[in-house]
C-alpha cells in the first residue's frame, strides 16, 4: 500500500476578516504561534510522508506563497485549480494526479487551515485509517464533540466494524449537516455522534468509483482532464472544462450517498479555526481573561481578544469586556464575542458595495 496526502489549501476564511483576505487567505496566516496554518499542516504530517508523497491543491494565486512556505515539497506537487468549485472537484482533481502516480494509491484528504494539538495521535489515526481504507472503506475522521456545537456537521456511528491500533472503527450510518441547538444537544448526549472534521482517507480508485456513480457529469469532465495529464493539452483542457464544473462539497456529492463508509472518532485537540471565537479556545489568556497578540495596553479590560498584527499601532482599551478587536493596516474590526459569527456578513456587505477594489477584500 502506497500512502499519499492531499492538502486542500484553497479556502479564504471570510469569518477571519479583516486579517484574512483574498490575497492572504487563512492558511497563509500566523494564527497560532509563529508558523502559518499551512506550515503547521505540512509539519504535522512530515514524519509520516516523504515530501514527494505530499500534494497540495490550491489556486494559482497562492502557489508561489505556499511553495515558499514549504520549499521541501516538489513544485509539481502543487495542483492548481483554475477557480474554486468546492471540495468535491478539488479532491477529484487531486485524485487523478495521484492515480497517474500510483493506481493503487491510498490518499489522506487533509486541510491547510485546521489546528491539531496532538500531532502524534493524529499520525497514528491516519495510519490506522489507511489500513481500513485499504480494505475498500471510505474513512472519515470524526471528532469527539466537546460541546453541542451548531457550527459543525455530525456523523452517526453505527455498528462497530473493527479496532485498529486501539482506534474503534464504526460504520458511518448517517451524515447530518449543521443542526439546531436542540438537535445537537440530543446528538451529543447520545454518545453516538462525532463532529465531521472534513478529513478523509480512502483508496483513490474507490473515491473515483463514487464520483462515477454519484456525480456522473463531473466524472466525465474529470476524465476529459485526466486524458491530457502529462501532455501540452492539460492546462488548456483544464482551463476550458473547470468553469463548467458544478460547485459541490464532498459531503453532499459523495459521502452522504457512498457505500462502505467508516468513521473513526478521535480526540486529537482539533479545531477548524473557523472564526475569531475559535482562537479564544486555542490561545492562552492572561489573568484578566484577555488574549492579546501584538502591542496593547488596557485599563479595566476583561475577557477580550485583541489581535493586532498591523505592526504600526498600539491598541488601547478602557472598560471593555467580551469583545473581539482585530487591527490590520487598513481595517479595524470591533464586535462582541456573541456576534463574531456575523463577520462574514461584513465581507458580503463589502462585496455588494464593490469595495474589493479598495483592498478591503
């Protein structure tokens, strides 16, 4: 069995505006420590994969930056999407490149913008999942829920299929998209559900078979591109075909209707770092409950996130509590922690006002 990693690095992260922008997406940011999220993603799998076994799918505008952050990866391992069409097409594009490399490849589909605290256990569960995948299962990594979050999808665990290296493997009975709070409470209390991490392990031929069965039109488009791999016609064909590809997620497009799906629930200190509130759980607070990145001075300031990476301004606060303050060179965000999920609405407002040309997007 040959094992490869495909890192998806095409997202923007609108809920982390104003730090995250079109030309500076979430995976290129230093949110936890002095390494970017992409550097963390490569670092944690480096003991398991050789550089030539790690592939990255991203947009053309990000290749130079990401390649500079991971110079050990071969440049040809950066697979360029002409435009983002969702996780299913991104994975399909990566899959045909891996098939060319190794028709019997097992691939781990990972993300460039997640944080994982227990990297040793993470590598162990990937190895265990690869063994399950080699037997023909589509394996998803579930996260043991720490709260009834309504921001994640859930996976119901069915019958126990096996135990591999101490990790229980269950039949994935049902996928549920972001539920109501009442439903999430029932799911967590039942002990039968995991959060959907968006990380998968499978044989490449198996996921290609599911594309053919469930996303037939996309499979035909993918086959047209695949026929031109390693030829001068590849880039022109990809540029012509890709805008016609329907946008779709791997969960809706494949996983919800797939055959032989397994879930391995695991506790690895995972966070999708999807919003400013997620940093409140990852970074260490001071004695007043404040999390401060960058220059700050405060009086009577409590339970507030101050993230200043402009490098030019001191952030000063007086008598505030429970805020999120993010200072960049050209934009300042101030909101309550209760409403930080609405940051993406600011981005949508800027888009409607066509203020992207000003650099705010």
